[in-house]
């Protein structure tokens, strides 16, 4: 039995929902609100599952794993079809590169706990926090757009005509950008990939707007 400790607005949780859907896996969503009551992820009940107090966390029978990329690669090894990684070391390295750019270089700097630290500890106002968020998000989107267009090839997804780990990570990033009303006119390659991915039921079903539990 797979359980996903999840918050519907969490981009990291969004990634894992996409991966589970792509693989056709049935799972139980266990809601852990990042905002209700000051953040349910900080409560002792959830800390007993994930001592770090971050989302998402996945349990597969007795096995517990956190960190969205680790979860996705675990799912890919245990439930290998369809694969989230392309064939060959070069393409696999590129998929992991794009995923790391998104998860480590962009969303790690724009997530809720970073913005909360800026507000509560550094006393950064709304304008300053907004500038911080926009700077790191737009810089990251620009880097992704440049990488994807560098070879002059225009494929349906990030790495050809099949969905990979890179796409699974990109779509929640694009959702975050749209949620905060960023203009994406400078990123036509990314927007095209987003459009193609959202034609797939696995991506649509994982979208925050489609989640029935929103505690």
C-alpha cells in the first residue's frame, strides 16, 4: 500500500503525484497542510514519519522515503514501466540535470520555508520577498530555456517525444510561475512543453486544482 503525505499546493508533492499517475499506481493521499495551524508538517505526528518535517513523504508498505527526486527515482526502480528516465547515459544525465536545476537551484530558493524565513527573521517586506521570488524563478526559467534551445531541436517534451523526469519537475515549476502571475512570454520552449504535458491525463489529474483534499 502506497501512502503519499501530501499538500495540494506543494510543487514537490505535485511532482510525485505526476510520477505516481504516469506509472498508473494507486495510492492514498494523506493531507499535511503547510499553512493550517502554523504548518502541520511541524507537528509531532508527522515528524514521527519524516523527522525533517518536509513534504512530500512516501511510504510503500514498510519503506519510508522523502525528497521528491529520491521518491521519483525509487518509484522508477521498483515500478519501472513506463520509465521516467530515457535510454542511455547521456540522455539520463541530461534528464537528471534538468530535474536538479529545477529542484535544487530554483524551487529550493523559492519555497514556503525560505519565504517565511525572509518574512519572520530577516523582516523582509512583501516587495522584497516578491523580488526575491521573481529573481530566482526567472533566472532559473531563463537557464532552462537556454539549455533546451541550445541544440536547435524542438521536441514535444524536454528530451524528445517521451515524458521524462525533466518534464515531471518542469510542470510544477511552470504552475508556480503562473500562480504568482509571472509573464512567460520569454520562454516559448517551456510553454510549449507545458502545453504538451498538460494534454496528458497523468499531469492533469495531479494538478493542484484537481485535488479534492485541501486541508
